C-alpha cells in the first residue's frame, strides 16, 4: 500500500473515532466551529499515535525478529506503547478542552465534554489503536513464519537436489568407475567395500528428508564419502576427527559441502596433502578447518558452498556460520543445535 493510501486510511480512522465519540456524547446534531476543531484535533491525535506505533514497531522488528509472534513480545509492545502514548494523549486532551474549545466556543451546544471525560476517551482511543496494531503484527508475522517454513523446505529440497546432481555428474561417475576398475584388479575386497560405501552415499541422499540431522548421523555419512575420496586420491587427502557428537544436530549435508569446498578451492597432492580437521569447540560449534594451498577456481559455481549453508542456518535457526581465514588455514564454524 502506498504512503498516500496509508495516511488516507488513518485519517478515515480518525474521522470514525471522532464520530463514535460524537454519537456517544449525545450531541450528534450539534455542529459548530468547536465541533470542527474537535474533529481536527482527534484526527491529528490519531495520526500522531500511528507515527509513534510505526517507530516502536520498527524497533520491535529489529530487536525481536525471532519472537514477533510470542505473547511476551506483543505484551511488551502493547504496554510499552500504552505508557509512551499516555502522556501525549493526556496533553492533547488538556489542550483540546482547556485551550481550543474556549477559543472556539459553541453557543448552541448543550453538552460540553469535561477534561476527565476527554482524557478517558483519548486513552480508550489509543488503547484500541494499539490493540489493533498488536493484532496486525501477530497476524502478519504468523503468516511470514509459515511462509519461511515453506522457504526452508524449498531450500532443503534444492540443496539435496543440487548435491545429488553434483555427485552424479559424468566426470564424477567416470572417476568413480575408473577407481573401481583399478581397485577390482588390485584388491577385490576393497572394491566390494567401495561399492558398498558408494551405495550408502546415494541412499542417504535419496532417503533422508529431515531438515536437521544428528551430528553422529552426518558424520557416519561423511565417513563413507571420505572413504570414496581417499580411495581415489590416496594420501593426498587427510581428514581428522576430534569431537564428541553427543545429541547435537546440524543441517543435512553441511559437512559434505564443506569438504567439497576445501577440495574445490585448494591444490593438493601426495607431497602437499590437503588436511581437513573436524572438531567441536566447547558445545557450541562444530569446526571444520583445512590448510590453504589455493588454486584458481575454474569450476562452475554451484549452490553447494558456504552461502548455501549460511542461508539454511539463517532460515532454520536465525543463526549464521562463522568464517575465518588466515595466511595458512581456512576455518568454518557451524553452530550446533541441541536436539
């Protein structure tokens, strides 16, 4: 809605409020100069109250982004605005009754509102507007919350689809079959294990539909994936684990994406291996760190990198990952989620 329409609607609300108080004061048919002064005063008061609510609403949204639908947050918004607007309403009522009305007296009016009545009417007016605004915030952000859940599902589906698509690209299948062919000739037992691990990778991708998975489950999947990588690259890749999985959770496929990111952006060989360390920091973060030996990024950019992981964290948990880079290492910290 445009700004002009918003103010037009607020003026209309102010006129309706004035007519309500006019009717309940039993002087509907008494119209004089003071009546129009009262009308203008009421509309102006309504507009100022809405401006106060706009400002406090922006503060609420910026500081309570994650709990805008909780009764506690809405209670803070409601009672806070009641306290903020009360002095203004009382002052406006006093100005209206003690200054404006005497300045524009109504000689035909049989009923004149007292200061106490005007203050009471003004407070009721402000409380009704604040109640309506609080209800609108609750409805709006309840709908947004449902919409964000839909977005999360779409992001998760996209992530899994892109991950699976990346895995089955022709060069990946060619490399896997090439490795398997060599392994079959040299070590048939290892070849059986290789095929078994490869099938478990695809089964995990195809069957798991959870947004968050236990860290222990993700680590079990990652071990299969690392086994396939090490079968192909040998001692060029080292992955070290030092963590207590516990009952913590992380977004699905996060670890695989970080390993892929390290492989994609670093040169590695038997003489200069890529070492990836995975460990927990206290009980708050899962840390994935690798040594740096950067190479030009010649591969097509996908959605499987750090941006994908960070976006899923923001959508799922309203948290962000921590990225640290030094001259010789690259580190990503994933917030752990209690089960």
